[in-house]
C-alpha cells in the first residue's frame, strides 16, 4: 500500500540550509513477531544531512523513532531489537573535528537504546580508536557489544583479550523468542597492531562457536556484523550454522559496502545491509518464529525488509504520529546535545564557497562535475615539498580517500571532514622513471573493482582500496533509468531505487532513479615546471594508506627498488584533508 505525503517545508526547516522538500510516496512497514531497526556505517553523521532533506533526521530523532517503534511493537505483543553494525567513526565533523576525536560523538551515540552492536574496520585503523571502543563504547552498551573475531591488547594489562563477548544468548521480552547472536567483522587486515582480527573461516571452527550453534534451545540465530551481506564470510557462517541446524531461521545484518542490500541464503535465512551515513534506517520483521508467547513451533517464517529514508516524515508515517506526538523527551535532548556539539566545534564555520556541485559517482569521470577531476586538475597541483623544490612529481591518490560529494555553496568545517576525514599523509620515492610510475598506476587501476579482498588478503595484490560501490553491488542494487516506477501525481524526488534479492520494493520512499558512474581505483596528477615536456624521472608521491599496494604494484610493474626502505615523508604532516582545505581557502571565495 502506498501513501502520498506532502512534505511540509516547515517540518524540515529546523536545518538551516535544507531546501524545501516536494513530495514522497511511501510504502508501509509490515510488523511481525520480531522486528528490527538497523544502522550501519554512520561514520559520525549523527546530525543527519543538513543539505539533503531526504536524510535530514538526526540521532535524537532516531532515538525518538526507536522508542515509538518499540512502543508500537510491544503494544501489539511483539518485540523490537535495535542493531548497529559498526563504522560509527571517521567521516563527519562531529567525530573528526574534536580533539581528541570522538569525544562529542560517543556521548551522543550512547543515548540510543541499542540491543546489539559490533565493530567496523574504522574502529580499528588506529590504536586510540579501538581503545576507545574497549574503554568507552563496550561499557556504554554493557553486554550488548559483540566481537566474535576481534581481540585487543588491553592498554593497562598488556594482555590480548576479546574486545567484547564473542556471542550472547537471550530471550525476547514479549514473544519469548530464544536468540543466539554473534558479532563479526569481515576478514580485515588493515587494523593497527594492537588488535587482532581472526579470519571468519577459522573463527567458525572454534569450540565456542561450534558449541553455540549446537544449542538446541534456539528459535533464531542472529548474526550481526560489519560484513557485506553478499560475501564469502557470511556465506561461510550461513553454511556452518545450516550444517548443524538445518531448519532454524537465521537473520543476518551487515554493512561495510555503504549500500542498501538484501541477501537470501535460503528460505529461512536472510541478510540486510542498511546503507551509509545515516541516510538509511533498515527495518526487518520476522513472523512465524517458534515462540514461548504463541506456544507455536516455527511455521515457514516470513521475512520482510524495508530501507527507511532517514527523515521526520518517514518517521511520522511509520509510527502514525505527528510533529507533536512523535518526539520523546530523550530524543529532543539528544538533538539539543548535537546542536550544542556542532556549535562548540564550529562546524558551520565557512572556509569558502563551492561554485558548483562536485560528485563522486553521480558525474562521469573525467568530467568538470567530477570531484576526482577537480582533485586532479586543481587541488593536487598544490602537492609540493619544500625540500624537493620543483622536482617533477606524480601525485597518486586512491579514490576511496574521498568520501562524499561537495554541494554548491558554503564549504564548512564540517565539509572538510565529510569529504575526506583521514589523517593519512604523503610519502614518496624519488627518481622513479616516469614510464614505470605510469605503469604502477595502471597496475593499481587494473585490480578488480570488488572489495572482497580489500585490506583482507596480505598475499595477493588486491584492489587498491574499495570502491564505494563494488561492481557486483552496482549490478544488483543500482537504479537504471528504465527501472523507474510509474507513478501518477507530482514528480518523484531523486534517490535510492534499490534492487535486491527480494525485488524492487524495498525502499520505503519511492524515488526517481539517479545515475551513478564508475571511477578508477586511483587518480594521478603530474606536476612539472615544464608542462610541455614529459619528465624522465619523477618523485612518485602517494598517500601512506596505499603504500603496501604501491609496493606490490611496483613489483608487478618491474620497478626494482625496495620502496619500503627507500620511501620517505613528503610534505610533512600534510594530510589530503588539509591539502584540500588549504586549497578551498585560497581558491573558493564566497
Ligand atoms: N586512512 C584511510 C582509511 C580508509 N580509506 C578508505 O576507506 C575505505 C574503507 O572504508 P569503509 O567505510 O568502506 O570501511 C578503504 O578501503 C579506503 O578506500 C582511506 O582512503 N584512507
Ligand atoms: Zn563504512
Ligand atoms: Zn567498513
């Protein structure tokens, strides 16, 4: 059933730069015995999207939404569980702009009543981030944080300990559904050396896991993880559980690829991935589970999924409430906390004004509207180390270092971290024959554009970095112009038109499709005093994050220099984030 809501400008006017919304036809949520709300890859976007009305609800609104949805489910004698599958950090001023990073964010995040959560790869890149998980987030969510395959060196005892409990068994409040839950991270190997991520394939051979899946008093296995739902890791977990429990329903929640996705493993096992950056709240319901309340055994359970656009009108619609009746006191307080934090962090401070939109994947590459073309032709021209003077240099940047589009208008302190939050700095190798440097970039770009081996296989070259939208997911989930759902009435708002294993009716809001284009793994800029001549040799400059990939690509390219030994710091302490910020301040006057 569809509802057509006229989005009232006043509803979203709370965000200063939010343009007037138009209209949004909405699908309903079908509740079941057991219901879930799911976030993943929020990357600090707890203030929501200030420039995109479709995703403008903040964490406080989500706190109200979860409360209201729980009330609604429980009033119907049903249960609701709230899940988060990691990558909560890095990617927004609310996290990256504080010193130390994250002090405001963790204090906002903790107010959501989360039943189960786990770690992403971003929680593990740096020592202080994973230690904050151990010392702040795990205690904040006492007993609900799971880490089936992550250990950490405890900063005070120096002992290697599980980051959090490996699994958890519990019974739901209303229906008495007995659940065994796990919390996994994909086979990640880019973590700092204070943590150990055990490969999923070996974790599932461990005694504790084998015992847990042999428990006969279980109505549902719940696997949450920072793992793509279509991945070898989840396939392996599914096979391990199914091998022992041929009939028990299994629900997976995943993330990491920043896409809306839904996987069907068999008729009783499904997986939901709920996008990125607080754009999407995933909803799942399961009906027909064995349960104490209904004294029933499982009867062909029915699984249903929805991807909710994160805005107040979706929230009002799904709860049946309105501007007056929807907000909870706690939710409003969390929104106030966010406003206060943003103000203390000066996130609205304007550094410059972008003359046009610059897109990561909504524009072709190369193209004047591509953020990568802008980087290549303008920003990277400022790559210069004093000590190397005007020595010709080839600057190589992985496209994954860019995280979000730039919208025409004010470029703020928040935008600085939204578009590229990483503290990675530049390194270089001198006297690299120009043709070899070109070959190295070619090798880097020839790597398959999937992420299954990303940061996960030390033995193969693998892709330089993950694409924001891996190829298999593009084929599966991305809209194509001919998939537009015919609607009468007002024009649809452009947005997600997801295609997944259950079809094309997953999005709560019916949008018109947006075109997306593929980008290479790496872009490059040659900076040379003599623009007309190709230099014989260059300083090959790259972000330290991709050094291991550059080393392997150099081997493939037949460049016989020990890069790990010969490389050095280039532009000391200059991150890509700061390079861009300096460029914006100089070039984008308001
Ligand atoms: N210092 C860094 C860290 C990460 N990246 C990019 O992010 C990708 C992982 O992000 P997810 O949110 O998808 O986990 C990684 O593959 C890199 O592309 C980076 O560039 N620099
Ligand atoms: Zn992520
Ligand atoms: Zn991730």
